[in-house]
C-alpha cells in the first residue's frame, strides 16, 4: 500500500505497545469500534508476541485465550487475528502486517467466476476441468488501515 500514512516502519519485533499504538491511531480517525477489526499475523509475529513479557504476564487476553495451550492467538485487544504467511515484504526484508476495520477493505472482483468441462481428443478423450476468477482486496479508506513492519 504505497503512500499509506498510517504506518510503523521501525522494524524489530511485534509487541503489545506497537499493536496498541496502531489501534489508538485508528481510533483517532474515528473508526467505528463496534465494527469488526482485524490484523494479519504471521507465525514469526505470533512467536514474537508470545515472547513479549507484558503479554504473558498480565494480559487478560492471554489468560482468556490460552494461546500457549492452543498454540494460537485468535483475538487480542479487540482485533481478530488472521493467521497468514502471505504478507508483503519491504525492500529491506521486513514483513508488512496490517490492522484494519472491516469496511475499510473491500473485495474487488475483476472477472467473475467461470468454468468449463471439456474432453481432450489429444489425451484419449480425458476430461479437462477449467475454473477461473480474478479477485483482489482494495483499500477504500486509508484512515481505516494501519501498517506495522516487523523483522521476520
């Protein structure tokens, strides 16, 4: 998301403080707190967060979610965590994680789904199945998206 003004480009580990700063900035832009908020979370980011002493020592989210028992952080600070390894990297090799309000990103459909099932005479009339669709995510409001860059 080039040109995105809401970002933390410091690199380093993911910490509670960095997440809370991102949430604070989104709240300052008057994003609706009743709307679902999400955050991308890679395996390395999740590991960094679990090693943050403030997270494990005093967080109610930690106690309630029991991430050490389940091995996964599902929700924290009102954010629904989306586990993924499909994150963009900066030129310096930093992972780009995003916090966003649900309506700030929308699904863009470039070409609706289409499919065909045909026989191939050149392959002993075996069946060939084709299915295609072009989709992507579109940032509709920059004020509803915050980026945190971390060291993987």
